C-alpha cells in the first residue's frame, strides 16, 4: 500500500516537471545618469535649500551610492553649498559622496551635479501551471535585482 501511495505521488508531481526552466542568472542594464541643476540665488535661501534637499532625497531612492558635487561661483553660492553638505551628512551620505568646488565658469551662483546609477530590469510575468507561457528573455533573478541598493557594486567598481 505504501508503494502505491509513493508511486501515485511521483506520478502526480511528474506532470509539473515537463517544462524545465533552464535559464541562469539575471539580466539587467546598468545606466549611469548625471543631472545638473543651476541655481541663481535671487530667491530666498530656504526655498532653494529645501528644493536641493528634495532632489538629493529623490536620487537616494534610486541609488544609495549617489554622488553630489556643488560648484559655486559666488560667496552666497559657497555658503549655501556648505550648508547643504551638513544636510547631506545628516541624511547619511558619506563625505566621499559629496564635494564642494569653486568653478568661475558656472552659469549660476551654484551648480549642483547629481551622479547616480540605475539598474533597469524587466518584470517577469508569473508562471502558470499547465501553461506554456515561459518567456526565454525574462529571468526570475530580475526580481532580486530590483532590490539592489548600490548598483555600482554589481559591476564590481
């Protein structure tokens, strides 16, 4: 009797293994991005400071290894850049991730350059038992790739 139950279980489970998924690894596209914001300090500093902080927070949602560079031309631009570095340190960015430099050729009082990286992956449709809708160009590992916090580390930089 135990043999019949074991044989029946093996037969029922063998129907699920008729279409093997032989793909290996994950497919992702590494895209480095650089955004430049030019600031003229004719408006109040608090509005600009909160906008700059929001820009960096949005970039940090995409890449925790974001790099921010402040290029100032005037003394007011330098003061705002130095104040922003304190905000960035409080947000958890390492000192190697941001810099303040003098740039006399800057278009405005302050130029903010945000460099980040994205991993572009494809969302795979779920498999349906008994169906043959397996796409060979979509990998299960792409769901794990969406959880990568530091895209540069995937490439071994």
